[in-house]
C-alpha cells in the first residue's frame, strides 16, 4: 500500500504538470487532484509508517492501513466534482468521508501515544495537530457550499488549513525525523525542537488561515512566526550536519530544498498580502517548490524501505543509490520553477517538468536495478 501511495503521488504530479501547462482544467480542480488524490493519502500512509517508530509500538492493524485508499477515493470524488463530472453534492459527501477518516486517525494517534512505554517522541503531536487541521478544513466544506455570502472567506480558511495546516505541519514534523535517517546521523536536538516549536507553528497556521480570510495583518504576523520556526530548523541542520553534507546527499538535498521552498512561499504569501504578487499563483508554486522536492526526497529514502522491508539488502541499497543520484540538481530545478510560478512566469513549469522527468527516470532505473539484483532475495 505504501509503495502504491508513493507511486500514485508521482503520477498525480505528472498529470498536474500536464494540466497546468495545457490549462484544460481550472486551478482549483488541479489543486484538488494533487492535494486530495496524491498528497493527503500519502501523508496518512507515511503516518502509519512513522507513528510506530515514534511510539515504539507495532505495525497498525490492516484495516487502518487501507484508510488512505478510502481517503484517495474521496479525494477523487472531490476532484471530479470540480471538473463537473460529479454533482456538487458529491464534494460534500467526499468531505464527510475524509472527515471521518481524519477522526479515525486522530483516535488512533492518541491511542498509540497513551500506550507507549515511556514518553512518545514529540513528533507524534505534529501529526495530531495536522489531522486536527484536516478535520477543520473538511468540516468547512458543507458551509462553503451552503453559505454563499461567506464563500470566499470560508474557502480561504479551508485552503490554508489544508496546505499550511495538514500538509505543512505533518511535513515539518516528518522532516526533522526523516533527515537524520537519510544522513544516518541522529539529531539530538530534534525532539526538544519539535516540542518547543509546535505551539508556535500551530498558532501561526491558525493566524495565517484566519488572517487570510478576515485580517491580512494577522496573516502576516502568522507567516513571520511560521517562517521563524522553519528557519530555526534550517539553521539547526546546518550546524549539526554542515552544508557540504546536506547538499552532497541527493535525498538530504531534496529535503533541504523543500524547506527552502516552504520558506520562499511564506515570503511570497506576505508579499501577496501587500499586493505585490498575485495570490492565484500560490497553489501551483506550493506544489512545485515545496511538495515536489519534499515527496521526491522522501521517496528516495522511503520507497526502497517500503519495497524491501526488514533487514538491509543489496537491492535496497542499490535503490537508495539510484534514487538519490542527481537529487540536488532536481531539487534546485523544482525550487527555481516554483519561484518563477509564484512571480507569474508560467514558463517556469518546464523546469519542474524536466526535474520530474529526471526523477521518474531515476525511479524506473532503481526499480529495474532492484529487480535484477541477485541480492534481492
């Protein structure tokens, strides 16, 4: 299931780039394709992978492992609602299903945390905060469709709770656990940093969401708070590992690029509040500058583990090497492309397409190498 979710996210990215270039669908439809069909299910799948590690517990029950697929089906229904292939009521039904899945995951997270031997790693609270944001975002969907005079404000709340809340908080929490794994060097400060920064990050997300809908000054204050959290993480990484190590490993470079892309998007968000850049470019830039390096970097580390679980094998090591090769160059293209899109230069999409082509080539090569490797078995 986890391998399927990772590969489906890559397919969705490719489809989104084609759709953005052709302008055959509206930006909200493409955004829901990426976020609801590709990213949200992958995040829930990743949570089922990391939560047992954070709580020193066993694998989740099989039924919970299939919940991301249910979320993906609901996300697909929402996407077809935006294309006109499904009635408007379908989007409400999809939101209710996604809300129920989110509540199921929230209950599972709290249950696992309570049953941990000793204290659970504070990273689990970032996942809980992210799930709460997803639940709030889904709960707003019926109001968006039934309260037309408040549609704009509620839509902005829904958007920011999804992107900066659910996706952003889960990503920031995961990055600080995943990067030390990629570099095989523990980050002794990560747990304390996660524990200290969550209240500020969660409050910042709520401030940005409410500010975008009702008070731009509040959104700017929230963006500055969230930017400080992100920058502290980057500074901590540079002090512990050094820039040469971070940039020399393809997987680490991609995760660092995701952090850089996220920071740039917060800056562009503040610029939009001052009327300097157009807000309609924010979502494509978010996908390209943040999500694409994040997902490709994470898959460079996780896909070999999901494909070959258990002890280390030659096949897994060959997959890791293949996927990490060229990671820094790909990630630079993603960040530059996202920056150009944020500034309204639509031609920047071709840089993202080139970077995604390089990643898909590496992905196919890694699967072929692993399949033909005599150490696979």
